[in-house]
């Protein structure tokens, strides 16, 4: 029943349909007139909902026009308006699409008022499809952000692992004496000693005095507890720090320690994205094939150089495949190598063969180390081609060092460099043969002296000591 302060709207009852139409046009998207039995007697549609077939609701119970899950909301609304004459809280419901009309379901938020004690109920609704679309776009944007975040995290993890395989110093120590049994080339670069100096001696002999105590404590703790540990110490000789981790393992029941060290030169507060970018650039452009496998030798990730070596186009096609099968290992050498790395902790510069599609083997040199990805044990491999320049090109300045750039520098850039080197070498040869007579050298090269002079300046050959105008009789050119 209305309270004494509520206005008496019974005089508006005969105008319920006209009110509904006016409200739908001016202030709402849809308005309904509901009789005392909850049946819709009139529907006024705004422009937004005219294609939804709402006019077909006339003669139906209002609760029958909504989805089953939202019927209690409509019933609650009707009960509230019957008690108080007005609805204090809006209800959001869904109206299923009319099969005869098609389209999507219609979400609407409803409020209602009763026109007098015995009058009809005037229900006013707002179309929520625009709001739902905004909410959906927000959800999709949030999901895109999450996907981008996890994609970036995966990429970061990928490049960190591959970068570590290619750059980390990896050493195998005898757990009792702490002598270095094996060490990779990165160890020599990191500690500033030749491998022959590092191997066979206690590791602490190769460390700067400021780091010896901390590393010795790390190794002693790892040996006594049988658990992996990690520390950070100052890097030798240069600014920065070293991240050093030690992991105990056994080979033929002999306790050993796998030690990995990498330099962290990034200053405090440096952007992680810059480090990731540098890692990505190195991994993607290095001519060395880098691949990570699980403990059984199945591929987890690889860089583009490995794709070229294994004649594959897409890294996703490699994942889960055995490394030995992918490299056409008919003799079992790769399978034995995987077992060796898993048991011994590392392998350095081991020559092996990789099969090829034409049947001729490719010689590579392999370095490998035991790693870990979270709780998962994995193996990291670097495969470097054993190819050499042909004998007739050995020592040729034109190609010296360029083959090492294959896979790192585009072919077009390599050809430009070859042409530049060849031009310089031919000009120098012509000058030597003519005793520095530039006119004769230009004639021999089929160009004008002016053009030759420009090229001499470009290639930095002006300092060879030959006079600009030459002198004397040039020797014959064979």
C-alpha cells in the first residue's frame, strides 16, 4: 500500500499506454504496461529495440519473456511494486531472441511503478547491449594484455635459456678437491685465463681474491648438503657482478659439482626490455645452432641457426622430437652424447656428424651442458659447423672471416662487403704491379686516373707511399 507521502497516481491509469509510448520515445528504450496478473497489455518500443520483436510480447506473462535464469528477478520486481507502488532497485535480465525475428538475446535493465492502488504497472527498460559490448571489449582487452604478458614471459624465458647456453661459463669440478675437470670456452673469457690454466687446478685459483671466500663457501655448502646454491660476487677485472650457481651430481658414484657463472653488467634499474632485446638479437643472429632439450633428449626450443642446420622451417614443428632422430643419427652418436651430458654434466667441443638430405654428412663441433628450467632438468647444446675455407681460398683477404658471418648478416650485405674487399685488393695489386704508377694502374683496371684516385681515397690506399703522378717506367703486367 502507498504511504501518505507517496503521490496517488491512479488518475494516470487510463493513460498508461500513452505514458509508456512517451517514456519509450523520450527517456527509455522500451516501456511495458503490465496488468494485475503480470500479463503484458501494451509494448512501446524505442528505436534501439524495434528490430527485436518485442511487440510480440503483448498477451504474454512478463516472466515468460525472459530467460529462465532471470525469471526470479522479474517476479521479485513485480512483488516489490505490488507492495510499495514503486521499484527502488533496477533488475538486469535477458530476453531470448524471438525465433521468428532472429538476432541476439536482448539484455535490459528494468524499473517499474504502479499507477494507483488498483492500476496497472508501468515498466521502463534500458537496452544494455551497448554496455555489454563495452564490457566484452574490456574483457577481450584484458585477455589480450594477459596473453601478451605471458607471451613476453615465455619469450624472455626462451631467450634467457638459449642465451645462457651460448654464453654461460660452465665448469665441472671434482667435489672432493674442487679441481676443475672440464670447462667450456666461455669460462676462459669470463675468468681471464686460458683453459689450460683453469683445468686441473682448484677453481678458486682462477678467481680474484675478493670472490674466493664466497665461492669457496658456496662449494663447501653444496658439497656438504647435497643441494644446489647460488651467489653473486664481483666480476674479475671489469665492472659488474657474476651470478654463480653450483649443482651437485654424481658420475659413476663419484661426487662432482656443476658450476655455472654469467656476468650481469646491467646497472641497477636498467630496463629489462633492453636486456631481453639484446638476448633476442644475439640468439636470433648467431651462426651457431643453439638448442635446449629435456633430460631424455627431446627438443624444447631452438634458435634459427638450428632450424637451418636441421632443415626445418618452424620451431613449433621441432618441439617434442628427439634430437638424435632430427639430425639423422644412424650410428647412435647423438644418443650417446645425450647420455654423456646427462651423466657427466658437460661436453666441450666434441666432433660429431649430422646427417643431410643428400646423404653426405655434415661435420659439427658440439658443446653441451646440463641445465635446469624451473624444476625440470634439461640439456643445452651449441653446434658449430666444422667447415673451413677451400685450400685455394685459404688466406684470401676477400673471403677471410666472411663465412663466419653467414646466418648473422643478410646475403645482400655480404655481397656488398665481398665487392668492396675485391675492389680494394685489385686496386692494391694493380698499384703494386705498376710500381705505384697510378695512370698505368688506371689503364690496367680500365678506368680513368680520376676515378682510380677517388677509389684509392675511399679504400685508404693513399698511404701506400706511391706518388700521385708516378714516375719511371712501369713494369709489365702479366
